[in-house]
């Protein structure tokens, strides 16, 4: 730690003139005992001039003004400085501890984010299994309904979480955050589809409302995907505006505007990389979803109903089961 050289130079003043002048200026009422202070008579919180021995008072000690003795002001300043150094060293220890805490928090946040990503992947895996079972059996069992409900809750929370994070992210965001946003949105969409299928099986009176909810979610997701794919366009417009401002600005303004321009360009490169990731990993899914949204020709499946010893049954199929008889 750097210490003012004035401290040491003042300590090295051995001349009575400089020391006495400093002492007289700063401590005009400061006196020094000519005997060991431990041997002086205690009077209240201070001491008197009597020197106490084993048989009582043995002598009287003289007190002389500091100004006429040695320059003690400099040592006092030095002691204060050293005390300050000790205190600041303690704060350095606190700073190091604070750095450790910040590092620990960063690691905790990293672990928390990994946990969220693991929850997302787990929900995707559960939905994949339900899709497979539903495709083979054509109906939902109690077990499937329970797992769907659990995955549905996670999907709704995670998709909303990543959407909010995406809207608040800047250039320091991590690339896989956008991938998680996309994956969570598709997961939520698949869950909504399965929920509509459940209503077809269990709640036919609610099918219309469920289908409208599915269509609304699909539309919102398409808007989200388009927004993520065109963030760089907004940044490009901002960069163009800044370039025009720099051309018209005075020299003082140009300096700050150029710094802002560099920051915008860095963000632009990050957004471009995100968009490339989306196109590479999700463009086929996005195209398929948009085709579903734009479909106008409705081809209705064949609805089959029968009643047997096990009760009533009803299924829908794309196979042509009934033929007209001439």
C-alpha cells in the first residue's frame, strides 16, 4: 500500500527547530512526563507529578512542554497512519471475501440455470413418451394424464421464463438461452396439442375452446419466432442511425457516439449468431408450424362409433372405413 512520503520525512526531522515548531503549532497544551508514567500517582483518569515508590512518594517529576522537547507530532501522525493501514488491510480481506461470495453466487446461478435446462429436457422426454403412447393406443390412460399434467406445468413455466429472459437479454446473453427459448416454446405447443386431444377424449363440450386456445398459442409462438429471427434488423437500423448522427455531430459528441456504435455492433454480431442458431436448429419446425397455421382446407377424419359388451366406443381415423353401397 502506498503511504505518503511526508509521513516518513516528518519522522526523520531531528532538528529541534522544525520539530518544536510543529509541536507548538499542533499541541500547545501537550506535556511530557520526565519520569516513567507507570510510577506516577494516579489521580482520577490521569496522573500527577508525584513519583510513587514502595514507601510512598519518593520524588516529584517535572512535566515539560512538548514544544520545548522532541517532535512527537510526527510519531503521532505516523501511528495514525499505521492504524489506518491496518484498517484498510482488514478491508482488503473483506474485499477478497466479497469476491469469493460473488464467485460462489455466480456458480450457484450457473447451477440453477443448468437445473432449469435439465427440467426442460426432462419435460421434453416425458412429452415424447406420451406422444409415442398416444400414437400407438389412440387414447390417454390415467398414467398418461398424470404425466401430461406434470409436464404441462413445467412447460408453461419454462416457456414463459425463457420468453421473459429473452426480452430482457442484451449482448452478454448466452447463446444456448435462445435455443432454450425456442425449445420451450415448441414443448409448450406440443403440450397444448396433447391437452386438446385429451379434451376430445374426456371433455367433448370443451373441445372448441381448447382448439381456439391451441390456435392462439400457435399464433403467439410464431410471432415470438419471427421476433427472434429479426432482432438483428432492429440493431442494423440503430447502427445506421448512429452513423448518420456521427456525420453531423461535433468532435466532442463524436467520441461518445463512436463508443455507442462499437457497443451496438457487438450486440449486432451476437444477435446474428443467435439467428443463425435458430435457422440451423429450428427452421423445419418453424415452417411446419406456419403451415399448420395457414391451412385453410379442412379434411375431416372418419368418426367411428360402436357399442359392445365393454361399453361405448368412439374413434377418429383418416382411413376410409365406410364405403357407399350402390
